[in-house]
């Protein structure tokens, strides 16, 4: 289980998000939505999770295999359409990799934990305390 705490005071839409180990991220809304644009928007954080998880998962796998992967660039577009939300993820693998290695790393990317969460049923339970 992961436990994240988020809090907002009186400053418009500036949200402090804290991890169990004390890491802090600031989320905010853009200027046009009344925020001050001092951090990622909540939707940007969601897309960022997929990008970060993809990078980490592919890197871990390539290191275990001792493949010559120098850099991974991931771009995630989050598009809201009528009735669905679409993530379009592009992955650039830089290094000396053959086609079979590249194909395997694509499969690994599709197995990253955030990808699995986003492509399975999600339940959000909310309680007021």
C-alpha cells in the first residue's frame, strides 16, 4: 500500500503532496484556471507517473540484461475525449540495441506497474472524516 498526503491552504490551488518518506511535490493549476502555475497540474502528475514508471521499468530491465541502453526518452500525451481518456505514450530508446531487444523493451514498458494500474479496473473509495 502507498499512502500519499495532499493538503491545500488558502493560496489558490497550490497543493503540497507528501510521500511517506517526506518527499514533497507541489501541484497547482495553471493561471487560466485560477492557479499560479507553481507546480504540475493534477493531470500532468497522472501522465508523469506513467512516464516515470516507464523509464524506471525499462532501465531496470536493460541493466539486468546488461544491454547497451544509454538513454530512454518518454513522452506522454493525455487526451480527454468524449467518453474516454487516452494516454499516447512514445518511447525513444537510445543505445546499441537490435530489433529483438527493442521489441522486448517495448513489452517491458507495457508491463510497468503504472501502465497495469491504468489499463485495469480502477476503484476509488472516498470517506469523509
